[in-house]
C-alpha cells in the first residue's frame, strides 16, 4: 500500500502564509483513502522533519510560495532531488519560529529519510501582512483553498493508482 503524507504548512498570523493551514482544514472534511494522512504542521519544522523520517512513499507539501504568478494561482512543483539530497552543512539548521520547507527536506534527507516522491502544491500569495501581520487570507488566496484541496485529492488518487 502507498503511504502519503500531506504536510500543510504556514503561519496563521502572516496573511496568505496561512494558505497551507486552511487547505489542511478543508481536507479534514474530505474522505481520503487509507494510507493518506493530512497534518497541519503550521510553523513546526522540527515536527515535519521527524514526520518525513516515518517512511512515507510520497509527501505533498502545501504552502504559499512566491513563484511570480498572479495571486491565487495554484501550481504543482516537483523539487529537484539533487537540491534535496546534497545539502550544504549550513543549510541544515532550523528555526523553531519559522518553517522553510526546502531546509526541512534537506535535513530529513541528511538524517536518512528517503521519500520516493515529493511534490509542492503552491499558491501565489498576495500579502504576508507586513509588520503588523494579518490573520486572514487575501481574497484571491482564499478562493484558491478549494482548488488546492481538489488538486491534493487528485494527486493522492493518482499516486494510489500507480
């Protein structure tokens, strides 16, 4: 059986950075197949690192990511395995107050984690709330939550069928 971790990340105090958290909330209402597990990691990078060591066949990260698209555009990205598997030593330190998915993937790989496939379901943010912070998603990013949840469900279905 295929095991898939859907790792949703983000900071609820930083506007559109909460995208992954909201997708996790939406997916908690969905009926997912056995073997698929959704976890809202928030900004807990160390927890995500240890989860990546649990032997999942695939990981789907869900996060806001600036990729140069219009705000609210959802895209699926497959990170380059070379960047994940060959980290520089300085790339392995994690902050307890933020979560950098790329660093987490590099650290998990350096610790011996070997996930066969990693995908990122990313949403282009509009705002991270500035110095004051914001506890809600912008309109285009809020509209993308359902699209991202459906995308994750489709990815899970494809991976389970493979």
